[in-house]
C-alpha cells in the first residue's frame, strides 16, 4: 500500500458524517478533535400582487448567507445553535392590494471561542405603477465571525408593463463555492398575446437564473454548472443551466434526482447529495420546460401561464423562479429544501397570488480530524 493510499484511508477513518440541525438546540461534542461548523441563514419570501384588470409586478427574494469555520473543540464542549426562521408567505387576495415578502432570520452557532452568524435573506417587493420596477430582495450579508463566508445572491427584479404580469426569480444562497447567483429579472412586452414574463431561480456558485422578457418569456433555472437561459420572445422558455458535469439535466452529477413532487403546506421533500461535507456536494442542474424542480443547489424555471395554476419549486440550497398567471387560477411560488427563498408571485384576472415562505436555516457539524 502506498503512502498516499494510507493517508487517504486515515482521512476516511477520521472524517465522519455531518450531523444536521434544522431547529434550535444544543449539542455536546463527543470527542476532542477538529470540527467543521457550517451555517446557512433562512430564506425569504417574494412579493405578491393580484389584480383583476391592470396587472402588476412582483420581485424575487434574495438568497441567505453561508458561514463556516474549522475549529478544534474539546470533548464536552456545548455548542448552541439558533436556527433562523424562514420569511412567512404572503398572499394577495384583494385586487390591487399587494404585499412585500418577509425577511429570513439569522442562524447562529456559539460555543467556547466561537461565534458564527449566517444572515438571512431580504424579501421581494411589488408594484402596480406603470413602468416602475419592483427591485429584488438583497442577499444575506454582514459580519459573520466565521473563517469563510459567502453572501446570498439578489432576487430578480420585475418591471410593470401595461396590462402585463411579471415575476422575478429568487437569488440562491451562498455556499462553499462563493456568492449565490441572482434570480432572473422579468419584463414582458406590453400589449402582447400572453402578457406575462417570469425569471428563473439562481444557483449556488454565482450562476444566475434566466431573465424572462418579450411576450410570455420564462427564464430557465440556473444550474451548478452554468446560468439559466433567457426566455425571450413569444411564449419562449429558457433552457435550464447545466449541472456540475455540464449536462443539461436537473439531476445531480451522479445521475440521481433528489426531489419528490408532492406539494404540501411546507413545500416538498428534497435532500443533500452527501452527508460528508454536504454543502460542497451540491451538483444539480436547473429546471426548464417540463421539469419544474431544480436539482440540489440549482434553481427552478420561471413559470407563467394564461390558463393554468403555476407553481415553482427550487432544489436544496437552490432557489425558486417567479410565478405569473395572465388570466387564470391561483399563482403560487412554493419552496423546497433548506436555504431556499421564493420568487415573486403575480396573478391577473383570478387570484389570489401567493409567494410561498422561505425555508428555515440549517447548521451542520462534522468531525474532520
């Protein structure tokens, strides 16, 4: 056996699976050693607006911040974690009365000599003023006390164009790959046939969601290997960004999908690709037409329709696209997985418009040496 093989086996003996903490608690370190403490703030909700005649615009929320440190902790050290709460959903059910979203809370880790904060995301907004822009929410940012930090990406903006509905996508969380990608912007052409546009969700690693423009343009969700494609033109949907292998699929690099389409009041189930260094092992692609869910770390397509209810789902540590209906049923921008923020939601003619809640933050603790 070579020295390199021996060293690798030794690393595997020391490295252990991450312990996940989705709610506030304390944890007692079982054995002295080096530990990686990782935290992500909570996601925010996008803006929402429903109007019976004139239309409107709602922007996406920003992505939460990521913070991480590797520290030596003695056995018996008590680690205290406070998990940030996701921004509550907002619902516009009275024509012309819109709502800005709600911010995500901060996630903190404290113990002897350690004080880490991962800041939550800022919410989306709305407008019913002609030619005005509803700016996207800012990504989580601020002093963290951590050795490594990465801010969340900003949410996509939405421009109100006469008699149209426009919904921006949400920004992605920060991660070990750096700042999260921004959500896609939305600006439909006035006086068209479809009268809507929606931006795609951003992905980790700085990849942006596709912009939606023209008449009925939907931006594709960003992937962990590239930007989402822009949806420009009449009823055009942009392509989903590739996964980490450069493949045009929302599956992870190992070919597996880790999402389940089962809408509930709390989104739907989805997971991490690894329980060893989980925040780095996120390799999914963005979603496009016919594939509504972004893979792990990726964003979902912006969704628009003149006849159907639309929903947008983002993958674990990814983000959701915007959701817009030009002339029909409930518009909903739902969420999925830790660290997700939601895109804007806007509906014309038939409401309500619902921008789903951002998800709560998360902490992981891994023994690394």
